[in-house]
C-alpha cells in the first residue's frame, strides 16, 4: 500500500512542484518567441516606403534590412529605416539597400 508513505509524497508533491516550476517558464518562453509586427504602419505616411518598393521579406538573403547601413535595430525585434518613417522588418528590403560598411 503506497498511501501516506514517503515515496508517495515525493511522487505526488515532487511532480507537482516540478510542474509548477516548468509550466510558467514554458509559457514565458513561447511568449518571447512571438514575432513582433514590424509592418504595422497605422498612422504612418507610407508614400516613400511604397516608392522605394519596401517588402517585409527580402527575396535576396544578402539584401536584408538588418544588413543595410540605413537600418537601426529596435529593442522589440523590429527596426527603423533612416529613409522613411515607421517600423521595418529586419528580414525586409527595398530598392535603396546599401550594405553596412565594415567598422
Ligand atoms: S534602405 Fe531599404 S533595405 Fe535599407 S533599411 Fe531601409 S528599407 Fe531596409
């Protein structure tokens, strides 16, 4: 009979405390991996963005915003471009791509 033995308590409460420790961290990690919306241009003048044919996903892996000298990363995972207002996706690109100069 396993009821009220030391082994029983360790099995029940040990498992429960492990679950309490792991579950919140699983929830947090999936939230951190959520990609921010770098393409929300609500209230932003998109004229120049459109003229430069900005796309949120570059067709050329060597010409991504994050590799461009006009790109500035932001803490939320998106970035900004010096050529037009509003957020840009680090994986995006446009006609004015200019590779970063080695420092
Ligand atoms: S100039 Fe174009 S490629 Fe460079 S950061 Fe701005 S949008 Fe991205």
